[in-house]
C-alpha cells in the first residue's frame, strides 16, 4: 500500500444558519489506504464529505487533492477530477436498467455517429460486473426490480467504473447479506492494492477494525482522533465516538415474556404464493417479538403483507380480537398498527419536505380543527416533544429531511409512528445505519414502549440485537417459520443453524 498523501482537509468549518456543523476538522488520506470515518449521527461525517465533493461550500479551511488546493463546485466536478461516492441512500434511476445506470452521462463512450451501441455497453457492463464478482446481477434488469442489497452493489459498480483516485463509501454494507459483505470486502481490498484510496463510513465497528487501515473519529463537528486500526479496541472506539461509556447497550426490563393478556395481533396461516406460506404467530401487549433469519428469507415480506403494503394470497389477520380485511396501509393504521420499513429511501422519509411535516404527517388529523384548520402550536409542541424524547439532531423544524444524517432520518420515521400511539409497532431493521449511541437510545425506547404495554415486532439481522431485546424469537427460512423460542432459550448458534439449515 502506497504512503503518498492524496487528500488533506485542514481547518474545515461549516455553519448552517449560525449552527456549527464543522469546527476546524482535520482529515488526511493516503493512496491505497482504507480509512474509516466514524462518529454518531450528526457528528459531521456527511457534511465533511459534502464539503469535499462540492455539494456544500465550506466557510473556512482548505482542501488539497493530489498536491493542489481545490474547491469543487459540484459532485460532478469532483467526479471528473477523480473522487466518487457511494451514498447510503440509493441514488439510482429506478425505471431504467442496471447498464444504463452504471454508464449514465457517459453514453459517448459507446456511441458512434451519436447512436448508442447498446451491445457494446452491455458487454462493458457484464465485464465490469464479472471483474467485481457480481455476475448474479442482470445488466438488463430494471433497477426497481432489484432488491435494496442489489441496488447497493450496482452503486458500487458504478463508482468503480470511473477509475477514481478516491472512493467514498457511506454505510456500504448496511443492506447486504454476509456473502455480499465478504464480496464487498474483497472488492475494497483489491481497489486498495491498485492504489485507490477508500474513505469507509460505517457504524459497524467490528468491520472497521478488520477491514480498514486507519480510523478517524468525529464528534460534534470536531476531529477527535486518528488511529491505525490495529492500535485501538472496539470499547475504546465507542468511548471516543460517544464521549461516554455504553456498558449495557441492550436494555430489557423484567417483564413477563408469557404475557397472559389477549393477543394484540394474531396471524393465522398467512400465505403469499411464491414468497411465504403458512405463517402463524401472535404478539401480546408489552411483548417484543423478534424475527430473525437471513436476508431474503421472507421476514420483511411477511411484515409488508400484514401492514397492507403487499397483498397476501390467503390467511387471517386479527387485531385486538377483530378480523381485518387489510388491502392497504391505511387499513392497518386505522386498526392500530404502525410500521417502520427497512427501506427508508423509498418507503420512509419524504426527502424534499421539512422535518416537521415528516414527523407529524401520519397523525396530521389530530392537529386539525373540525373545519380542517391546523392547530400549529399544538403540532409544533407534539413535534418537539417526540423528537426530543428520541434525541433527533436537527437545525430547524423546517429543515428538509434530506439534510439530516441517515440515522436521524430513521429516528424521524420512528417518531412519526409514535405520534399515532399505535397498539402494535413493527420495526423492520430499525437501527440499520445508526451509530452506537443512537442505537442505545432506540433500545431504551423499545424497552420503554414495551413496559407501557405496546406490542412490538422487531425484525433484525443484528443477532445481538435480537438476543438482547426480544422476549420471544421466531426464525424464518425460505418463507416459513422454522423455529421459535423464548428469550431464555435463545442463543446465536441455535438461531443461526435454523436460519441456514432448519
């Protein structure tokens, strides 16, 4: 790995309406280096990268790239100069093919007499995907027919196709399976060997310490420290990130796992042809029911059908003793359900709308008079109370949601549903892309809601999360329930063996 400095960011300051987002940040990167950038949501990581790419103009400091001081005016300017970024939120065009997305804006590369040679572009796409070990992705398939994980890998392929000097990866493994993560690690290591520098933004501290060469910690808009990854432990890294000890992240109060109350939700023989079948379970007041299994096993699809996002072929859904005919999410909401989906980009945050509206939209009627006039003071008070309770970091209620960090966007979606005061809350990968401090806060919130009597379904790929929070665990494999156990009986080996083999 080369040791030549390729990027220096020094004394970087950035303010938003008088609020300090970056305060004298220092960051250095060498050629061929895999350098992790970590910090809580709102620490300034994304703002720093936006300043580098030209999406946001710095207020002070300087940036030196390949020995020259630069100030990019846009991400396109940065890309043309050799810096590309894989964003946490998918930025592909959904209605066109994988091949079209990868080479978007570079059609001239495959054109002759201003006519695109589609066969040549297809061959180039297949060669690129093969080089990256991603042959399983069909270059002719439309992006909106891919899974979120496959979209993330297409984003990776597009970034690599530019032969950039620096690739920024923002939570690249958040939606990937174990096999896909290993493939991404292999790609990153190969890029490093070729001299490409990688800025790796992640909240998964174990992968940072195993994959990266160095780690820079940010907190509250400041650079805290930079270490070789071999010289810092995970507990030390957590303390640096949050500025405090987090000794017991998983909070689970003493409450009856076998609650004797009537079930809030009963699902009987639920089926969706070709996706899942014979799904039967119940969840009671004050219970956290965990759903485990591999990605693609059908966990999210089951929840989407219960909530009315997708249709089910047969089966019965009973809520508070009443059999429901759920054909759309509104039916589920009126029955007392709420759901935080795994896909924050397409089914969660309204990116171009204010934080306030994103939070209050589901409970909007409760802030209106009989004549439909908005009680703005009541709405604002409800907004401030709920976002404060789950520690959302934002500059203004009227700030656009796409200006928040990914973790704070997720918190806004959770806050939205909590304002509806549901009887049942379905949380599908609720802490994906959220830092360790914010995770701890959400775990406390889940425990508090359960203590207050809310029924909670927790779908998670994070095994410690399932083991630490759930009163009961259900394992899904190939669209079927293959195992169920109480919290006291649950262990990682048993759950994973059923997830893989039955």
